């Protein structure tokens, strides 16, 4: 089995949740190569003023630095939404206006609308051409472009007019419920994204016992945790130094076929094992390479224990800071704003077997939450694949006694939002097994879930 994984917390990281354990997690929102600052493109950031409820778009680096530093007054913050516009004379100019009455900015790529406002006594003062954009044709953007919707708060009678420009159709629909008016597609952007305030990538060569990975005094950050399995002190490279061309005779390339790791990486990562023998299939092992892991669990090594597992995780600190020191704990819901925690990974189950009808194999991402005041814990899991039937559950962890709240990757999970992916049912005997979704590495099952504060 291989997987890539990540967690993204689109909320400010000044304060943070003590989410201790992330199983099967990685990173999201990869931006295109041209997202770097080339003069041809303009990255546009959306800001919200929490005091007035007004939105504004900023693309000028000096203005952005000033607003972030508080030069525009209190209450302004980034929403996380961005879109990429242009500095290209072949595109439509976006005129920016300001009105002191509602203390609001307005943007338009419609030349006629721009000229009307510039040549009237409407109270809207022309400031500048801010950037350029594509414009919709027959109400739609060209293929590959992101539509930017324009919404109006319809508060002209209170001298409080403001517009919001968003690429998110869900946000648009939410604003309509609040009474905003849909004014259609205003711009066509090169691309759009929701940029996380904080993201954590599980990428490591560290393979340790679970008690070590989850011990804050010796580990913070990513780690591959061994639960009820022998330690794996042997790290075996597929190719020999110094040129890394000759194959290592100790390395078993059959491990790549067991996990599917070679198909994904096109080369073999380091092999972590408790043994230095040729037949690794008789022992559990871990393959590591960048943000990808190949995992093989042989439950016969668990001895008298009921459960065993290998879990890539991310260990956050739960220790309060010393007086005057920075608080490095993670509190996603430290304020009254709505924030999301997104867990995303790719998974392929290549080999699965059952020793007998009572044995099962299954997997799921796990988040451990700790309340900062009561210090009580609970686990949040999303059932992802397995020989067990999918189902929601509320139970106690066999090793810690802490509550586990579990649901399934499906269109209507018991909590959270399934952004992509579905539960993968598997069948297996003692000699063979398969899962319902057998995908090529280029289209591996991508699963993404979102957890919001109620």
C-alpha cells in the first residue's frame, strides 16, 4: 500500500489546536509553476474588514504590506481567496474606484461602466487601472479560466454599498442567502485558489515506535509510527554509493510490487525494516520517498496484541509556552470565525490478505483533538478502505480508552464534508485479495475531507 498525505488549516496560525496525530495525511492546493511573481501576472488577494463587513481586492505589493501592517485601519484580514489576473494590455482593464461615503472600493472590467462612473457625480472616485482580466463571452469564461462572480450587498439606501468578487460558487450561494445580489461573472481569471493559512506535510525518513513519534520531548513534526511492531533500525538504499547506479544486493525490489511504490515513484525509495534478509514479505516494512510512503504490515509480528499498524503522522506540540515565549500550539478554532481543517491524501491498496474470517485490514486518517482547558482528548476518523463494512461509529480506543468519533468517506458523512473520494471496499482471503478500486498510479484514489467548526 502506498499513500501521499497532508493537512491544511486555512486559519491563522498565531494560535493553534493540539491536533496530535494525523494518520494518512499530506498537502493540498499545489499552485501552478507560473504562480511565482512574473510581471505578466498579478496575484489578487481578497480582504475582509470584520468591523464593516466590506470586501476589497488588492494586488499591489505595497498596498498589501500596508493593509497587513494595519495602515488601512483595524479589522482587515485576508480571507485566503486569491485569483491570478494579468498585467497584459491585450486583456480588459480593471478600473478601481473609491467612495468615501460607504468607505468602499469598486472594481469593474466593463469599459462602459468604468467610463460612466469616471464621468459622473456618482461619488465614486477613479483611483487607477488595477490589473487586467479576461471577460466572459455569452455569460461564460473560456475553458481553463476561473470565473470571478460579482455580488452586491444591496445597501445603497444606507450609504453602505459594497461588492464582493469571489471564484467560489459555494461562497456565492451563501452570500445570496444573506441577501446579497448576484451580478454575474465580472472577470475571467487565469486561475483561482483558496490559500491555506497553515499547512503541514507528512514527509520524513523517520520511522520509530509510536511511543517515540508521539513523544513531544523527542519528536515534533512528521514521523512514521510503528504500533505493536518490532523496531526498524535498518535503512537499506536501493542503489550503492557513491554513484548510486549499482543495485544494492541486500535491497529487495519485490517490496515495490507489494506496495505499488515503484509504479508511483519510478524509482525505489529507502527501505526501513527490522531485518537484513532477502525475503521481506515475512516482515513488516516501510518505504519512504519524499511525501510518499509504501507500507506493508504483517500482523503475525504483533504477538499477543489485538491490533497493529504503521501510521505516518504529524506531531504537534501540546505544551503551553513559557511566559513571553511564542505559543506554538495549533488552535484552528481560536476565534469566532469559521475555519476549516482539510485532510488530503492519495491511496492505493496493492496487497491485502486475511489470515481467517475474524481478521481484517482497514485504514483511515485520524485527527486527535485536545481541549486546551479540560485537556480531554478525542479521535476523529474517516473510514477510507478495508475488509470491514463501512459504517459510522462512536467507540473507545482499545489502547487509550479515549473516544473515537468515526464516519466514512462518502457523499453524506456523519460530520464534516467529503470534498472528493469514496470508501474503497476490499475482499481478501489468506492468499489473495483485492479492493473495489484498482487504479493506476497516475489516477490513484484521491481523498479529501473538510472539518468545520459547528
